C-alpha cells in the first residue's frame, strides 16, 4: 500500500473541504446538503482510517529520533538502490563470476569496467589506462545506470565488507576510504600550504608513468588546466580549503561512494579532472563536493605494501580478522588460498552482522 504522509494528505483534504463549502454548497438544496454532509463525513472517516493504516504498515520507525530507529532507517535506506562498480586495472576477467557471487546478494546490481570489454561477462570498456583514471569508470556507470540511490566503486583486488559498510556508514553522505589532508603542489619547489611535493609522473594524459629523465611537464600542464577551467565557485572553494592556487589533495581512492544527491556534481567536476591521475583527482573532487572532512565519511581501510606476497597476505588476513576495517587490500582471487579465504571471511562477516534476506538490496 502506498503511504500518503499525514502533512500533505491533510492539506489536500482541507483544501477539498474548503472548496466544497465555498463553491458547491450554496447551490445545493437542504436535502442535498444533508446528503452531501453525510457522504463527506463517511469519506472523512475512511480517509483518516486509510492514513492511520498506511502509517502503521509503513517501514518508517515510529520514533525516528531514537538511536535504534535511526540505525534501522539507515540500513533500510542504504540497502535500496546501490550500484556496485568493480574496476579492473588489468583484464583478468575470470574473477567476474566470483565477484558476482561475493557481492550479488548485497547490492542492487554489480557492474564491471576495464580497458577492454567482454560481452559474455558483461564487462564495459572505458579508457582507464591500466587503472590510472578509475574515476572515468565511476562517471560512465552513473551515465549508463542512472537513478540509483548511490554509487559505490571498488577494485577487483579489494575485499570489501559490505555488511559492515551498510550498517555503520551514512549512505546519504560522500565517503572515501583513504581520504587525507595531504596537499600536493603542481609546480616544482615548495609552498607554505604544501605538505608534500610530487613530480606528477602519474598525471600524464596517456596514463603511463614518465621516465626518470622526464620532468613531468605534461602532467603538470594537465593539472594546471584542470584547476584553471573549474567553475568560479569550485575554484574559490579549492583556494580557500587548500590555501594554495595550484594544489591538489592526494590519497588512495580504491573505494569510494557517491550518494544520489551528489551525482550531478561528481559528473560535472569529473569533466575537468578527466586527465588527472585518480589518486589526485578523486580526493580533490570530494573536497569540492563536500568541503571539510566533517562533511564526508572516512571509513577505516587497510593497505599492505609488503613486497613479499606471503607476508602481504598475512598482514591482510590479520587486519580483516580484527574487524576494524571496511575493506582490505590487496586480495588476489586468482590465488587459490586467497580466494578461499575471501569467501570464508565474507561468510563469517555475514553471520556476524546478522544479515537476513530482508536486508537484501533490491
């Protein structure tokens, strides 16, 4: 049954009664007025009963101000209409069926993007340049699959805990795992606002890292153009937030989320950062869309940079089992022991969260 809120419903009822009294009632005979009055009375009783029944049958908590009701409402809203975008830096598409099995019961739809397509597995092609421009896949997904309540992206070598994410994060806000306040200057040298300096070897338009002899001039040119072409409000916001004319934020951006309310702005700003390495582009775009760290969620994430594969996976396993993180990286599904562990960990996470069929995203 469709729920008609009390406010608008009663407003409509009052307007209807007022119209009948002013325009129709004077033209009726006394008998007709009595008949009309009884009819209106009966209709009023039925209408009020409908409103009460609709409100009682709705999923809206009766006391939305209580912490438990707020959490339940958040889970219900989070679970409806979230599109998961899985991004492949390299075309190892044997993992596609496994990723569908891992996340298919949690999200409304799971879509895949890479530098090349695979029609049989429904993988879409976007110029990601081996993962340097992952934000292009996010923009493409928003355009190809409009109307979702939110868009979540992740890499194919990331193990995401969707149950913890949906039950703890505010899915009405932007959030970016790995977001930090590290400011990088476009130009060589140092500036007072800069906490880091970067030669911009990851910003080349073709997505390939520059050689040691390359000064990164092409990347710096692309970066300056991106900032210079921003609409005036965004340009001002960037200067005020970073206290720097030609600066970016930088941080790992393998997992992030954009709610429906911010989709149009994400698409707009992504046009200007189209040729910028995604670890610079995405944190800076989020700064423009939600100024200040308090306006977005920054969930805990774990990255292992150990060079030895076994040591790296041991770090990932320990971090996952701690239960502190929304996701861990890297997890290679092509490696049997890591694949088996990933499915086992997700199954346990589902049990721990008391996930049920009613939580399934539809």
